[in-house]
């Protein structure tokens, strides 16, 4: 008889944990809504402008020519011409 009661209690505990987990998930969804991803992608849509290191023109990051420097910030150029001119310095 005690075995059955014990099993029922274990089952109830499992059910409780399971429903609590669902509640926690819902709570976390409210706290950190999925639109945090939306905000992130909205920021991506708003093109970040970068400054050409050679002539100082601001260009959208996607159109900029990137020069990666190891251990330093990458450099951005508005055109291949500017990149070459910068190298020439
Ligand atoms: Zn330039």
C-alpha cells in the first residue's frame, strides 16, 4: 500500500516540476520576449555606417571594403582606390 502512495507522490512531484517548468518558460518568454531577436535584426537592417580610413567618407558597412588587421580593429574603405592610397602612405 505504501508503495502505491509513494509512486503517486513521485508522479505528482514529476507533474509539478513539469508544469512549473512550463510556467518558468512562459515567464522567461515574458521577461525576454522573442522580439529581442526582432530588435536585433532591426538593428541589422539599419545599416551601420563606417568611415573610410582614407578620405573620411561614411559608407554602409556592407558596401565598405574591409581590411582586417590582426589584433587591431578592421579598417574600412569606400573604394579599392582608397584602400590602395591608404596602403601607399
Ligand atoms: Zn574613401
